[in-house]
C-alpha cells in the first residue's frame, strides 16, 4: 500500500494570507486528489490533481482559491489562497493506482485561520 | 443527487456485543469503500467492495455489499475497546450516473464508542 505524507501537519494562519500544502507519495500513483474535512464532518473532494495539466475542480471549488500543482506521479501541492476563517479545516491528500484499487489518504493538514 | 447515508451516526456499544452499521447510496455504483478514522488521525482503508454479494472480513469486522439494494453493511462481532473510532463508507459513482472520476462520496460517518 502507498504511504502518503503531508507538510505541514498543522498551521495557524492570518486572514488574507495563503498556505501551500505539500503531498508526497512513496510510490507512483496514477490519481491524486485533495479533500477537505471540516470539523466533525465528512470529507468533500476539492479537486483531482492531474499530472502536467490543470486540476479538475468539483462544484463549489475554483482554481483561484485552491490552485493545485502536480509536477510528477508522486508529488502534489494545494494552495489555500486569501484565507478566511471559513477555510479552517483539515486538508487531506489522497492517491490510488487505478480506479478499482484502494484509495489511500495522507495524515492531513489541520489549518486554522484567525 | 448523489447521496450516501450511514446509520447510525453515533453508536455506543458494550464490549462483547455485536452490531451493524448500514450504508445506503442513491444510484448505481461499482465500488464501495469502508474507512476507519481515529481522533486527530487520517483515514485507514478497511475494505474495498467491488461486486454484488462481495463479503470481506478482517478480524472482528465484516463488510458486505448488495448492489441491487444499494446497501453495504459493516458488521462488528464481539466488540472490543480498540474498535472505538469513526467509520466512514464512501461510494464511487460512475460518470454515467453523475459521478466524476475518482470522486468518492462519503457518508457522514458513524462514531463508534465501545465501553467495557
């Protein structure tokens, strides 16, 4: 099974600033995703990170707010831009090899915006 | 609308007892996942169910899938305290039915507490 690491594990940020979260997978995965989990809630997909092309965003999420990069098959970044307290959440990176494989999750980045 | 509903959302059990968590989903799917999440931790993959009638077991947990009823169950046998966690089911819906590739729709989770 793939092991996914994220940096930072947590951060406290000021309103209006931006934070970039890094996701590293220990093996090549075809698919990488970014999810958000608000406190006490379930997970919601933000976007699919596509290698070498623009990410595919789900309804309610836009590139200007959540720019994503994926330069290769093992690494991706998510930036939370112009943050507000409503962005306080856990952001999780996820990956899998094919549609029918297990989907693994990173440990998450706990973001608090003041 | 693509929906995944779990029940119960909260479950307090005594050690040694059996119980079942239910996961219903709204339309055709060919993949269903069960995850465990401990407080402050990420999700641990428990089971991937790919076909009608699939049954998988690991220790005291057994998951099954009935695609015709659009229902999966996670059965807990002789619960122990270590099983206390939040359990999520997640469903992948094919694009033909409104899903998008790779998008797992998660249930709200079942918070399980096993008491001695």
